[in-house]
C-alpha cells in the first residue's frame, strides 16, 4: 500500500474525499459507524476465538457437557440494552446529519430542475433552456461522450428540484457522496454546493427498467463566471440534445 492510499484510509476509512460543502456530514456518519463497529467487531471476534480456545475439547473430555444455565437476567438485560443504545446513538448521529443534508436554502444562487425518465435525463434552467439526453440503441455503455450534461457553478448554492416522468429513479453523484430518489409525484428539492470545479459522473441508482444501466449523466462544475457566461449564451427555451450538438 502506498503511503498516500494509507493516509487516505487512515483519515477517511476508505471513503472518497468529498467535493461538496455537505458531504462532511456523510463522511462523519461513515466514520462514526467505523468508530463503533470496529471495536465491536474486535470484541465479538475476540470472544469467539477465546471460546474456541478456552472450551476446546481436550483428550479424555469428549463427553464433557459445558455448564448449562438459563434465565440469567442481568446477562439478558445487558445484551438487549447495549445493542439498543448503539442503535439509538447511531440513529441520533444519522438524524442530525440528515437534518443538515436535507436543509435547503431560501436564497440559492440558481435553481435547476433535474428530470429523470426511462431512460435519460433533462436539466431545465431558469430561462427555460434544457440540456437533455436519452438512451440510444448504439450507445456504448463505456462511452461518456454523449451523456447529457448538468452544468453548475462551483462554490455557490445550487438548488435542484428532482422529478420523475414515469417510474422511480435515483439521482446519484458518487463524487458528491450524494443520492436522492426521484419519485413520480414527489418534489424532492436539494441543495448542492460543490467546492471543486471539474467533470463528475452521475447515474440513476434505482433499477428503473431495461436500459437503467445506460442512464448516466455528466456534471460539469465550472467557476461561477464561466457558468454565468455559459448560461447567458443559452437562448431561452432552447434545447441541447446530448450527442447531437458540437
Ligand atoms: Cu432510472
């Protein structure tokens, strides 16, 4: 293991370093489950090994029956209460983290509607401009060239309304450590504030039909000035079809 990946593992427990303002809450939940789960796993595995060694059958003891006891109330209370406390603690952290992640701003820099459908994406901007792309029969699953693009500014609150035209889809951008379902008839509104410019891959993560695995998109996070000039060069209510333009 290289020292870099060793350092990453030590600091992030294998989780990717996030690129959004909100992903620290997701990462801290990931870490907390490690903090609680690692000693617990060590304890359980340790006890199993101890039992194997301590109570192994020795020569001449083949018919020995271990001590039998039941209704050991303190023991039963302990192994009921301790897991309940652990679940309650994890639930508390989860609730706190989710509360921050789902919190949406009243004054986002821009509002975008992201629409999922079988099998593609449509991103609608405030002036009615749309970026869209659908599965095409000749699509190469490994190609990202013809994917629809979600353009957004970096370091600003981008509010995205997630809707579905048909069945359940999932708006998932792994690099953002972010996922939210897109459910027909439900308005899921989320805020994303990306701190690093670049191109990221997004995908549908709810099995939504035959070409679900082709349902991907790109996210182009640009400096705000670049985004603004891109935005102002898009005619109102124009439509850009992925794979057709450029
Ligand atoms: Cu889908």
